[in-house]
C-alpha cells in the first residue's frame, strides 16, 4: 500500500484538528498502514472511526468501509466531509441512491478524489459493483461492526458471512481491518475465522467504565417496583435518565405513572410514528423531559453525554446488551448509575419470547440469558463479572462502584471444594460442560453417566452435601478466578487452566461469597 510520507501526528492535526491520539489509535493506524490485517476491539465512544479514516486519507487509492446500517452511513460520510474541505472525499454506495447519484460516486472514485467509500454488505453482493471495484485502486477494507458476522454477537447479519468471499473477488491481497465494540472471546474467534484474517494484529481496549455504578435490585410487585423507581428518580431530581423495558405497552404505562408522580417522562418505542419518535428524542436531548422510558429501539446513535442513570425494568437478554445499554450513562466520564430490576419471572418472559425461533437460536439465546442470570445472582463484584464476559481480567479486589463491593456478603472457605471441582473436570478428561460436571460431583445419575461409567469415578458424589445451585455458583467463581475456563470453540466444555493445575498441586485458601437468593414470591406477571 502506497502511503504519503508525513508523521501520523501531523496528519491527525491536518485532517481532524486533534492534538493527540486516543487510546490505541496510533498503533492501530500504524498496523493498517503497514498492510497487516488488524482487529480492533474498542468500546463505544473509544474512537474507532478515526482508526480507519486517518489511514484512508493518508493512503493512495480508496478505502472500502463495510457498515451494516444504511441510516448511520450518511451520518458517517457527513462527519468525514465536515473535517475536509472537499465533499467528494467520502461517499456511500447503497440501495438508497438514484442512478444519477451512483454515476457521480463512480466518477469521483475513478478520478481518485474519493478516499473513503462506505458500502452496505448488500452492495458487495452485486457482481457489477465487484467488477467496478476490481478496476479501482483500493487501499484497504474496513469491516465496521464486525460482530455482525457472529451468531454469538448481538446483531447477527447473515450477509456478513459472505464478506470474505466477496472481498477476495475484488483483490485477495487487500489488508482488512475489522472493528467492533462488542466482542466476547467467542465472537472474537468467529470474526478472525470468518473474515479469514491473516495473523492479525489484535488490539483490545479496556471495557471498564470506572465511573458507572452497577446495582441489582429484586423486582417485586409492580406497584412496589414503580414506587421504588419514583423514589430513585426523586433522589436524582433534575437529572437525565433512561428506563429500559421489554415491551411497548410497559413504556407507556411507566411513563404515565412517572408523569402522575411529577416526573417529566415520555415513552419511546418502535411502534410510534417517526415524527413522534424524533420529537420525543429531541425533548430528551434538550431536557424538556427528565426521563425517557424506552424499549431497546432507543439508543442507537444517541449521544447525550450527561445521562445520569439507566434503569432496567426487565433484565436484558444478554450481558452484552446490558453493557451497551448501561454504557449510555455517564458518557462524559462523570456520574452514571445503572440499576437493574431482577426476577425469575422476567427470565421466563425472555425465554418465552424465543419460543418460535429455531432450536439453535433458542439454545444460543438460553446461554446468553444464563450469563445474565449469573450476573444478577452473583455476589461477586459486578464489574469483574462484566469485564470477564468480555474476556478481560479485572484484578482489583473492591471496585467500590457496585452494590456487591459496597455491601459485601460474608465469605466462606472453599479450598477443599475447589479441589473437588478440579479433580472432577480432570477425571472427566475435560470433555463435559458445567451441568454434567455438577451432576457427577453431586452424585446424580443419568443414562449418560451410567453408560460412561462415570458413577464409578472417585469424585462421583463427593460433593453431595451441597446442591447444584452451590456448585454452579462455585464453578462461575472459579472461572472468574481463572482456575477453569470454558472452551471457546466447543462452547461449554470445562477445562482446567494452568493456574488451576498449580492450585491442584498446592491448594491454598480461597474465600468466596455465595450467590444472592431471589425469592419467587412477590414478583408479578404482566402480560405482553
Ligand atoms: P466509536 O466509533 O468507537 O464509538 P467514534 O469514532 O464515534 O467512536 O469517536 C467518539 C468520539 O471521539 C467522536 O466524537 C470523535 O470525534 C472523538 N475522537 C476520536 N478520536 C479522537 C482524538 N484522537 N482526539 C479527540 N477526539 C477524538
Ligand atoms: Zn465491584
């Protein structure tokens, strides 16, 4: 790739007017400019766009940016144009353009004026576009929102699966940069595999949002919960907040209840007409209302820096969703409070919503819900659980910014029980998931266990004085401590890590807090 020789810092100043790079930006840009495949994992707001925009502007030829959302594409192009004096430096090519507009874009591309071309994956499925791109000098391909490639991501797009084959048709030597704000280890490996990234440089930024306070509250009867929410909002009088609910009807109901309690609130959901939606969004941005009660339709592309609280009236369907939705609090780095109401009923409701989906999707959905449940019930630092979900280690003992750290539960010694778990996983040759391991430890027979003669193992039933709930909780904490891990490729198989092996050789004291218990009584069913 031919690169115009100027220092990166000068280029940053010239093109964007910024004085310094944010986070990993500089090293990422160097990686792309050197022609290496590059994988960027950076939380929202971290400054991902600049990672491909600047090298695109510095390279000869045009960079292709694959982006899943047509609506955001125009936005992106306008932003780039805003920094430049020339309008044709960036274009997008998708199904919304007229014939005349497409012709203009092609002319600008052929004359080398355009440095960034945003395309939808659909654009790349058209042979005539691929043929056209083949004739152009393309500097590199950027795949934005790369998690869309994975069924384990929160926004799977089947067209993304075909990207590799389409890119190869343009030129199989093009460097690829993949970017995402949301990648668990499983999603990461899917991205590398599906895009065929060649020995990529991988840059993972921390997902820790140290200014956010995380809290779980038990969800009781409806009017009690609403009372609790009203009280909470009064304690944050005059501040902006978002309340997320599962369904449209609840957004309206809650907004009405809040209004009746002297809180300025509006509902927001996909069932409203676009004008009303735009109006309500503006009311929130301009602080004509304090609270917006929304389904997850609200938030994409919303940038209000001083949202002070995000309340989840229902638990979200994955921890990834929770992270994204709570991430809208405290964007300015100041106070942000995240409260989530939790009940078993809401978990069942989420499961119920998947009833008509194909089996594989249901299984995947159930796994994701499981992680959220584990988060809610855990007595471990919330931050630690969230970051572990993103494959990040958080070693601090007490984050001071979550309910579990502020009000720790009493801890118990589990050294010998940890040994039992490790021995069981080893005895099962690391070929089984949590449920099976727990069955063996608690001495629960099943046809499979008999067939494999696992009821003959020394560890079989060795932990029967505690129930499955206890052992599951312990397994999770052992994962957090890095003593065991789940196999990423074959989802769910438990393995003993090096740290776990060392522990087995020389066990040491381990204290853990047992899970919170949420009573079934009191929480109330609402209809959809
Ligand atoms: P992401 O795509 O990761 O969510 P963006 O690319 O939208 O993040 O960037 C977030 C904000 O940070 C934008 O307002 C952008 O202009 C700003 N930004 C990015 N890089 C820099 C930098 N080096 N210096 C100052 N501001 C930056
Ligand atoms: Zn904590």
